[in-house]
C-alpha cells in the first residue's frame, strides 16, 4: 500500500486539531484508510477518546471560526522514490 503523509502546521491556537479532524472525516467518507498521529494531543488530553470528546464540543463554532479567519497554503513536497 502506498503511503501519503499530510502535515498540518501552524502556531498554537490556529485550529490544527480542528482541521486534522475535518480532514479525517472527509477522507474516511471518501473511503480512505486514515491514521491520526496524536502524540501532541495525547500529551495534553491523555487519551484519544478524551481528545475526541473535547474536540466534539462546540465543533461547529470552531470550524466556522477556522473557515472565516484562516488562510491555508497547500504545499506539495516530493520525497525520493524508494527502489
């Protein structure tokens, strides 16, 4: 199976976690297998379940704020092909 990594980067409080969950939902709806790397979130929240529960609170408001107040730059970086 080919692997593609999407990195969401930004300063603290810019909506990275909200965007990550939006991408996860979108990609799963399209049939992709998606794995989230939640290392930073687990440090803050302790578990995947607690992180997702907290993120579900006020999700519509966070998504709307992200949409209205965020410029997103999409950047492609090609890695060397393995032999």
